[in-house]
């Protein structure tokens, strides 16, 4: 499947990424209607596309400039949108505003860091690292566990522990991306 665009290629991984973005309004709609089971299914599909698009892009050499922009953007939309929708809902098992602050902090900090690097270097070549990937995984898992807890009552006692572990991964991601950014900014042009 090859549909050429001006600055990249719309291929299978990029199509999955776009699907992830499109699924968020459906998730919000299902959640706002109290259809928690369907919201869980929609978010599960979105989270699965996050795993699948990167795997396919790497294994089949389908990495494109469009995908390098869309994938992290889709992650931010999915995570922030998912948490805000849950936070604003009337679900009995909830996340705290303290936790939501850390989610916002990571995403804001990432965007700010990328912008500063682009401003000074004129390009970006920082790849996601294990801490960032784990933070995103833990955030997705937290949303799914919150939904399951509200559906079944299971894991409700576990939500706070999961939130604290997620905050730990978010903190590790912020620190590691700071170090990566400093390293990138201090390297010569041959680095990129």
C-alpha cells in the first residue's frame, strides 16, 4: 500500500497511526455515554495500533518522515485525551489531578525540548528511548486498568500503585530525554 504525499509516505504503519488518532473521539463518545466496555475495546484497539505501527515500520523498513512526526503526536493525543476524558467523567474509580499533572508535564516537556532543539539545530534526530516507551506503555496500561476497575471493580485497589509506578517511569523519561537533549545539543553536526 503506497500512497505518496508531499513530505512522506502514507503506508500501513502511518495508516495505523492515523487510525489511533481517529479512535480517540470514538473513545470519548463511548465513555461520555457510560459505555465503558465499548470505550475499553476502542482504547485497547488504539493501544494495539501503537505497538503494531512501530513494529511494522521497523521490521518492514517502512519508517517515513510523516510517521516520525505522526506517531509521537498520536501517542500524545491518545494519552492526554484518554486521561482527560476519564478525569472529566463521572466514573467512580478515578485518577488524581496530581497524576494528571505528571502526564501533562511529560508531554509538555517533550514538546518544549523538541522545539528548543529544532530552534537551535534546525533539525531533530532524537529517537524514543526505553524510558519514554515504558512511560507511554504504563500510561496506556493505566487507562485500561482504570476502565476495567470501573467495569468490574477489579484492580480498584491497584490503581494508586499503578499511578505511582507510572509517575516513576514518567520521571525517568523526563530525566533521560533531558540528558539525550543535552547530548544532542552539544554534539557536532556529524552526530545527526
